[in-house]
């Protein structure tokens, strides 16, 4: 008799609807490992977060399947819950940056096995003002790509969707004049892009977040790209990014546990690929080992 309860939250529309075709196999894995499964298919944005927050007592594990946005909702809901439970992840989105970074199998059934029998890893969580994020908070060029790219385009093109949507914006590069404070330093300049990350890849691009990334060190990696004065500088910046050169005269790169970003005009942020709000003053910090993730 199964006496352990598992809450399974899944987005049926993520990543070419991958989870739909293997749903029975995934639930079979859970059942064979002794879990009584409650399955919850999300219907709209925010459902996963609400499902975690309003879950009944007695669950011992939460597993989510979808893209990075689904994971973000589940982690946010868990952070706002009085009882912290381990989270298993089954990557079924178009990029799944974070799952790839921590070694979750891309095969859905194998990922399900990790969710129920893997080891528990205490992972850092980011906080931007009052919102949580798992692996990236960003602003500027490319950051609206994920939440402005239609879902069917994400599913059809995968990683290429992010790149194609971004390339269309290169002819209209905007900038923000920002004052960024961290530790005992202040940077003030014009920037076209910035991201605070805890991942080995963003938008499917690996190693763009720098070297020696650790997921439980209490530090996030910060990358800031200065506004290019001309098209030659813009071309140079793109070449450096594609070559994973993130520490040069055009790009600031550093690690920190906390920073503030101030601007005269509101800055649009994206959190884990979803819209995260407009702010003139932004405070970002790391909640060290804030959530428990099941990993191989």
C-alpha cells in the first residue's frame, strides 16, 4: 500500500507537449516507488504556484514538469509555504536551462526516477524585490525574448526561437543608464543588457554565465553589457558573447550575494524567462540553500 503522497504538477503545453505522450509512464515510476500520486495539470499562468501554496497536508514530495517558468512557479510557491518539501523536476520545456545545469536527465522517465530516488541538494534561490527566481533575472536586450516568443514558436524552434526573436531587435537597441551597487563598489554606465544568474546556460547558450558556477555557494554571477557606441562595437560584443568571453572592456562580470540597481526610468525585468515587473529601484539577493532539489 502506498503511504507517501506525491503532488505532480505539469504543464501539458510545454515543449511540443512532451509530457502528454509519456504521462502514464511517468506516473508509473512514481507509483512503483511507493507514492500515492495527485496529478495537477496547469491551466493558466500562476496555477503551479497556487497548487504548491494551497496543497493539503501530508505530501512528502512535489514534482513538476514543464519549462523553466513552471519550475519558477513551483519554487516560488514553496518559498512562500510554511512547510518546505523537496522538489523533483522533469524537464519538458523548450530550453530547460536550469535542469541541464544541474544534470537532470532529458529523458522524462529517467528524470522521474531521479525525482523519486535521487539525492537531495540544497540550492540557492534568488530574490528580486519581493519575487523569487531560480536561475536568471535579466533586463534589456533579449530579456523579453522568452515571454514575447509565442508558445508554438518556442515548441517548434526550441533554442533557435530565442535567438531568432532577439536578432530581430538588434536594429533597435535600447539602453538603460544605471547605477549598480554591490559589496563596496559602484558601477554607473549605459547598459543594453544585464543578468544575474545561477546556471551554466541561459537561453540554451552554455558557459555564457562565466566559469566556476556553483549552485549552493550563496553567490550569483552578474553579467552587464555596456551600450555600444557604434555597430562595430556591437558586432564585437556579439562575437565575444558567442565566444563565451564575458570579462572584457565591454562586459562587466562578477560574483556577489547582493546588489542594487537604480535607474531614472523603470526597468523591465524577466525572471526565469517570464515577465518580472518594472522597477526604478531593484534589490537582488541570494537566499543560500533556500530550496531542496532532487538531483542524480
